C-alpha cells in the first residue's frame, strides 16, 4: 500500500516539476529571447509608387515572424509560426468551411422538398371529396320542397304581426332621448351666460391686480439687482480663489524634492528604454535636391540634427542643380529584450518617491 502511495506521489511530483520547468522556460524566453526587427526601403525615380519597402518582426529565433511588404502601391502581410504560414492555413480552413456548407445545401434542399410533399399529403387527407356535401344539399332541397309554402299556423291566436310590437318602444325611446337632449341643451344654454359672466369678472379683477402690483414688482426687481451683482462678484472671486489654490497646489507638488526625484528617475529610465528600442544598425544613402537651393540647404541642416541617431552611417548627397530629386535606400535592424522593460517597470513601481507621488496624486483634494 505504501509503495503504491509513493508511486502516486512520485508521479504527481514529476508532473509538477515538468509544469514548473515549462513555466520557467517560458519566462526565460520572454525575458532573454529578444524581439528582433529589421526594415529596408528603396526609392528610385520621382514617383512615390516606385517605393519598395520591407519590414519584419520575429521572436523565438524566427519561430514566430510577421512580414510586411509594400511594392507598387500595394501592401502584403504574412504571419508564420514555426515556418507554417497562417495565411495559407486560414485559406484552407475557409475552403473546408465553404465545401462543408456546399455539401449541406443539397441535404437541406432535399429535406425541404420532403417536408413540402408531406404537407401536401396531409392537406389532401384533411379535405375529403365533395360528393357527400352535394348529396346533403340535394336532400335539403327536397325537404324544403315537400313543405307547403302557404301553410297556415294551427293557432291563429299565436300569429305575430311583424314590426307591430317593436316600433312602439323604439318611438318612445326616441321621444325620451329627444326630451333629455332638449333638457340638457336648455340647462347648458342657461348655464353658459352665468359662466361667461363669472369668467369675465375674474379676468377683469386679475388685470386690475396686475396693473396695481406692476410698480411694486418693478421696484422689487430694481432692488434685487445690486444683490445679484454682489453675488456674481462673490462667485467670480471664489472661482479665482479656487484657481489660485490649484496653482499653488501644483507648484508645491511639482517643486517638492521627492516629486523631482521621481520625475528624474522616470526620465532616465525612459531615455534608456528609447535608446534600447532604437535600431542598433543603420546604413544607407540618400540623394535629394529641390528647385530652390534654399530649401535644399534647410533640409540638409535638419538632417544634420539626426547624426546622433545614425552616427553618420547614412550618406547624404545634396544636389543644388535646381531639380526635384529624392532617391536612395536605407536599411536598419534592432532588438528588444524583455528583461530591460521588466527591470525599468519594477524599479519605477517600487521606488519610494514614485509611491509618494502616486499617493499625493490620489489624495490631492484633501
């Protein structure tokens, strides 16, 4: 029993060790396997359509790579994983999906046809032949013919005079309705003048009240104007005080020694990251010129400011012949390590001055 338990524990430990090794391998690859990139561009002639550009980004020693190509105004992209093109893989999947849908369509059509046939059969079963109905109608006609049309009722006292009893209540109802309507109209006619006179008196009194109270309302509005002006001035003063308070707070916040140290730390790491991300190798040559020699000189001065970046590895050939020319080729490549990014992020996050700045920013209102 103990031997079996030990084998189970041993198997679990082996599995955990394999998983831990895979996790450590993934972390090591993310930190120490660089992401490499390279790009190149060539331009010949005046038109921009003649530009040819290529760019590629790879990781895991080229196991995962993305390529981008621009040529003759068209852009093409491709992604490869372990040498397998994802574009072709997706195309195959799309073709398989289209083929499966095409194979399903005839099956669905056949099912629909079978459903239609079954529905037609059910309708035919639910509608029996009309011969029985025709026979029944003939029997009913024969029975009606056998009955004597001029047969008199056995009890003459039970004869009903048509429309004799029904006319009287209708007439009485009409008379009653007419009397009620006339009485209502008379009441309304009598009440209308009374209502109109009351409303007229009320409207006259309301107008008199408005005329009499108009001067008092005007005086009240004039008396309230200075108070409103004072309130507006107070509001403006409060807004300016709030602005000044915020400006003072920002001054104290920015000029604080710990804030200055945090800003300098972030700035130094940002410069280091930019230097790390920039290409490690640049080479090429550029030939340019303009109709105006002054423009050519200005562009040459601007390009001279980029010497610290490419360290004079790009040969610049200016032309002062009075023609618009821009030709050349440039190639560059670089790499990005994950551990550099992680080191900068950890250093900034766990820095005491940065934490102080974050806490001060969260509680700036207090």
